[in-house]
C-alpha cells in the first residue's frame, strides 16, 4: 500500500509538472497567473516555484516578478534525439517554402483529439501569424485540423466526431462534406474559423511509404491570404510537401 508521504510526493511532482506546462503557451507568467492556471493557492505555487527555480527549471525576473523557463529545460532539449525528428529534418525545406510564399509555415501532427504544432518558420512580415511550437488546438476547425482528420483512419475520424468536446456550432454533416472535398482537392483552406483575422491553407504530408505523418500549413492574416491567394499557393505547398515526404522514411 502506498504511504501518505509517497502520495504527497507524487502529487507534488504532478503539480510541478503542471506549472512547467503552463509555459507551453506563454513565455513568462506571474505567480498569480500561474496559480490561476493550475488552480492552486498562491502559497502552494510559491513553494513549488521556489523548488523549480532552485533546480534551474524556471527563472524569475526580479524587476517584473515574472517567471520563465530556465537553463535546465534547454539542457534537456539539447539531448532530445533528432534522428527521426521530422520537425528538425524538414526545417530547411520549411524555410525555403517560407521564403517562396512569404507567410508563416507550420507543421502539425494529430495527438488524439487535438493537433499539435511541432515546427514553424515565421513570416518576415511585420503583421504575421504567430503560434508557439507545442501549442494544442482543436480538430473541429482550421485547415490543418481538417487535413489531419480527412486522411486519418475511419475509426480515428469517428473518435473526433464523437468527442464530447465537439463544438455545437460546427455541423458534423457539413464537416464530413468538407473532408471529402479535401481528399478530392488534396488541400484544405480556412478563414477566421479558429481565430479572427487569420487564414490558412494546409496539405497532407506523406512519407515514402505513403503514410500521412503531418499537415503542412501556410498561415497569415486573412486580408493577405484571400481565398484566391490560397488557391494559388496550394500547388506550391503540395510540391513542397512532396519534396519533404521524400525525405521521410
């Protein structure tokens, strides 16, 4: 039987990890903001932050009193195995596509009922589409989401459609019709579906065995990425996806 001390230790680890995960979407946060995100009182969070700061996983700006990730995180990430890491392998080609089109290029994978941004090359435009690497997004809306679902196995599609978190505002019948159109055209587009003022065109990325491994996306402000512009860009993105796919076993 687990002892009370063991349970408390595991709980403390869970809470500390929850704090670190707050920095997936934000570069810096205050004590109050972190406490709100992890639903704990500030005194508990303060003690946990002290431990994380002491071990180098977080650092605190003494002027702003905001926390951000520390050097230990970067030391760990430096030892992340790059062999087979498609985000690293494809980064040069993604940069090439960014330079060709001029908008932000992203790579997404499906993780159960969400999509995750695993790599990105941001546009050089002053006004551009920015989302942090590691960001989790729903599968009901967005060009990349629909690509990931359109080319997923039927059982995975059913799990997405039957997810209790499916937004009521998104009609499932219309969504399925869109998936069929995506498979016919080979790409998906979206405009202000998930975020006001943002648009995207996305294509599936297949490895040399014909397995879909990711969705390759071009995103930017909807006033630049108009419907016509996205249709013009789609063949360029599909050609890039073909080149990238030939690099993946």
